[in-house]
C-alpha cells in the first residue's frame, strides 16, 4: 500500500502496466488483447511525471487500464 507521501509518477504507472501485461502474457493472452494496455503505457510515458501527482489524473489513468 502506498503511504501518504508517495509520489505517483509516470514510472510508477508504467511499472503497474508492466505487471499487468506480464500477468496477461503468462496467462497466455493473445497479443491483440494486450494492445490497449501497451498503447496506454506509451501514452503514460509521454505524459509529464507531475501529471500523475494529481490524484484524479492517476485514478483516471488507472481506471482506464483496468477497464
């Protein structure tokens, strides 16, 4: 669990998506099923890291990844 002073940045979000992608790959998900998460990872990496420090932005990106 993240502490109250945790910094949520693009790298943290990228790691979250990497974990999700790794799990899906290990479960045998087809490549085309992973494309939306891979695109989201690229989009997240292009954002300024400070964008993720706004809780609503981080939640939006995370909810999008889990959709």
